[in-house]
C-alpha cells in the first residue's frame, strides 16, 4: 500500500514536472515569436560569434610608451567635458592623440564610413573625400561606402594605404526629406548584409561637408553622437525636437539633454545597428500615421539618444557650419557643413 502510494507520488511528481516544462516551453516560444523575430535571432547569433567585438572596450596601452603626464587639476574649464551620465564630451585639449593612437592602432580596426550622395549632392563628394583623405582617421583602415544614384559621377580620388571605397547604387527620390529619412533603412540593411562581418566601427556622415582638421580615433566609442552647432548654447525648450505627441519622435517640453546633429552617427557596428533599426521602425510607424517629424530622421535620432544615452559625445568642433563664425570655445573646426543653395541643390523646396 505504502509502495503504491510512493509510486503514485512519483508518477504525480513526474507528471507535474512535465506539465511545468510544457508550460515553460510554450511560454518561451510564444514570447520569442512576439519579441524576437527569427531575423533578430540570426543576427544575435552572428554577433555573438564575433567575440572579438568586446576586445575594443579594453583600452590596452603599450608597455613603456612615453607621453605627457595627464593632470587631474588642470584642463579645459571653459567648456563641459563630461555629460551627467559620465560620457566624455570630446573637445580640443581633452585628449592626447599620441596616447589614443598607441591604444587604438594595436586593435587592427576597420572603420566603415557611409555617405549618401543622391541627385545634385554628388557634387559634394570630391571635397568630402579629398579632405577626408587629409584629416579623417589617418593611419586607420577606412572603407568608404558611397550610396548614390549616379555611380559614374563618383570622383576618382586617390586613397591612402588601407583605404578603400565601394559605390552602392540606389534610386534617388524627388523629395529631399525622403532621401534624408531613407538613410536609416539603408544603413540597417548594409550592416546586416555586409558590415557585420567586415568592420568594427561605423560612421555615417553628411556629404555636404568638409574636413578642416584632425578627426581621429578619439571619436571612437560604443555609440557616438555629435552636438548640433546651432544649439550648443541654447536651453532645452528651444531645441527643435519634434513636439507633436502623434509622432514617435515626440519629446515634451522640459526634458532633453542636448540637441544632436543628424550629420554624424557613429559607434560599434552592433550599437549603430540597434540605433538605425529602432529609428527605422519609428519612422515606419510615423509614415503609417501620415506624420513626418520636424527634422526627419534627426528628430528620431534625438529621441533615441534621449533614452539610450551616447557613450561619447563629440563637441561642435566635429560638426560646424561654414556660415557660422568661430566662437572662442571652438579651438579647432574639424568637420563642417559647406554653404549650399538649398533651393538649387534639393529636388524639391
Ligand atoms: C540637417 C542635418 C542632416 C539631416 C537633415 C534632416 C546637420 C548638420 N544636418 O541638414 O544630417 O538630419 O537635417 O532634415 O545636422 N541628401 C542627398 N541628396 C539630396 C538631399 C540630401 O544625397 O537631394 C543626403 C546628403 O548626404 C545630405 C543628407 O542627405 O548630406 C542630409 O540632407 P541635407 O544636408 O540637405 O539636410 P540639412 O542641411 O537640412
């Protein structure tokens, strides 16, 4: 009798375990099918295979390398060099290029650099590329990806050692807003289809711009934003964030850190993928609701960075505008938007 009771108990326990297991599996699979699409899963597996991705977070320095002693008492006092969430804000005199290079050059990294040059914007490519070859990531492996509707118009610019260029043909649009907005989706696909296995970092840059000074590995970080030069001394309520609650880019008055420019997005390929995918999804929702954010993808970018703080912030030295005169706190202009006749270069007003 006692044996029979023990047997029942055993059967009941096993049955219970089986039931719990089934419930767990059903729950897990149904959750996955909602939250984790198959493509996300495949993407995750591909990324985790790249274990070396995480080595970039180690800032290993070379033994015996000599450089100027860093000070804890003397430094820039005219500008803020760290955000309230402790991400560095990169200004001249906040970093030592020789030390930065000693750290990053041992990492054997490749930096993808994407630009879009559609319609009349192909005219900006020559100055962009020639100036990049003088100032941008010198000594590092750089692969430019040029998205254009006119591959034949991509200028022949002599590239330095370890620098390469791929032209990717895409259709243009008769609305400049769509060109600017469409960059998120194109970057998402490029990263997924190609860059994930080929490069370590990526920068997406506006083509109607030129490099005037050093832009190096001090700009590398997990996820990197740039301060928009037009708003670095204004209050958050003056930022041109999207203010309509109907848009996915909505940021109410009274909140916000900085106003970031859409002309520069950078970071580890995995982190930039997360950013562009999130923004693309939000843009799709807005499109379905027939709403376009005030500053297109820049508005969505600002929303993203409000809730996913950048790990490095580039000061306005890294995104100036040629029509602005230099201010005292900007000791060097490194990258700047050239003056353009909007009515003449854009396909629509
Ligand atoms: C701002 C942003 C820009 C983007 C835009 C969104 C800065 C300095 N600039 O500049 O990054 O967020 O607002 O409204 O932060 N393009 C073409 N062909 C065209 C039109 C655009 O290739 O006919 C590409 C090109 O790479 C260009 C980029 O889209 O650099 C942004 O367009 P824009 O420079 O005309 O935008 P803008 O000046 O309003």
